[in-house]
C-alpha cells in the first residue's frame, strides 16, 4: 500500500507532465483499456462512467473503448472502516502487467479521484515517445487502418483553475453511519471467584469511525468447586455496556460498566449463611487489539480490570461458629480472546 509521500509524488507527476497524447495523435499509438469497475453495496461510490471520464480527461481522448486489447480492473473494497481499491492491468493474453492498491480513504469519491491519478501517472507517455506495446489500442504488428469518418466528442475539459468535480453518483439508499459487530470470546478471570474462573462472553456492538458502543453478556465459574475443603461452586454472571474509543485501525480503549449476580451452590452437608444469589456491580478499563483473519472476520485479544462497586462475602455455619470462606477483592482482572464478525 502506498504511503502518504507516494500520493504526493503521483499528484506532482500528473500536474507537471505534459499530456500523454494529443487529440490528433494516431489511434494506433493510443493507450487504451477495457474497464472493469466494481464497488461494494452501500459504499456510495461514483458510477463507472465517472472514473472513465476523469481518466480520459487527462489523456484527452476516450481511454476505455470496448475495442481495447488490454484490460484494467478496479475493485473497491472495505478496509477497516475505510475504502481502498485494487488496480490490476492485463495484456491481450490476460497476463498481469501491473498491480497496485490505492491508499484507503473515508469517502469513495475521493478514492476514485486517486485511482484516476494513479492510472494516468502509471501509463502517461511524453509526447513523441511510444507507449508500452501491450497497452496500445492497436497492435504494432497490425496493418494500419484509416481513421473513422467521424470523431467522437471529447470528454469535458476543465480549466486549470477549475476544481475537479465528480458527476453525482447514482441514487442509492443511504447507508447507516455505523457498522454492526457480533463477537464471542473465551474468558479467564483469576480473581472473580475463589479459584481460577473460566467462562465466556457474547457481545453486540455498533461501530462508528472512531467510537463503538456494545452490549455484553458474560459468565464465569470457579473450576475447582471447593473453598478450603468446603464443597461450594461459585458463579458470576454479568451484563453491561461497553463504550470504546478506537485508536487506529486495530486498537481500542473501553470503560465497561457491568452489573449481575454471584451464585453459590453448596453441598448438601453445608449450612450456608450467605444467600445463594448476591448482587454485583463494577466499572473498569479494557484494552483490546484486533488481528484481521478475512474481510469480515477478526481475532480480538483483550485485558481488563473491573473495580468492584458492590460485592458479597461467602459465609457458612460449621458446628459451633460462623466462618467466612471468601470475599472478592476490590479489583478483578481478566483476559479474553474472541472472534469478531462484521455482517
């Protein structure tokens, strides 16, 4: 993927270089491609004709006739909340001769402008020189043909001071300003219960460019099932909201706010002094990092510390005295790893 200074170099080449071909240049020496343009639904991208007009305006002739020998495909893709484009040029036999990826942009019309500049910068030819043979509209070995009796109208030429404007895109239903995320995670919590707690969580979130808001259900259970040789199984089930600030394309910082219940299940021989269901509340800090696995699937790891606002004390009554078995600490750390799906 090109870096920012590569974009500046492309624009400089386009502005400083003379036109690739004049209007009266022989047809046989013209660079030409059959254009294949694909954009994802809901991306609000300009039409194929807009890209063709922007590029042809630089060459000062129609650079994408149906009779071209070479082909050029432009595929717009979603890239972490933004849009990029894959450009692939092939010769008459279908062999790839050039491939490049445009820098991701937030808006598709800006991306299409970049693509037009990239095509022109790559295939422009100084007047008097011959373009690469595989890009020519007519094969160099083919016999010359007389020019057509009529000249097709030229694309609109804009004055040097006129800003570059795209034709309005075709009307499409407005896409929502957010994307949906669904996730499932495996959780390890060393202090949520008397022993090491294992469990999982489910989350539904709405993601904007720099912010996300999720709802999470989480449950863990003490894997041991006893405390100081007293048979008791401890569960913690919580639900909460998860506002997050996105940092770059992959990292997030979140402030979870959770509430739920502890549940204690004791053996038949133990007389509990703590009610089986006890409320719990907490607020904390979570950091996460995503690793893309495919276009719509990512792997996410996170670490969290939840500060207890309301907890409980586990007691039972042995013969002769009351005994405190366990009290949750003030800070409850946990780690998790999950799979994220963007529908």
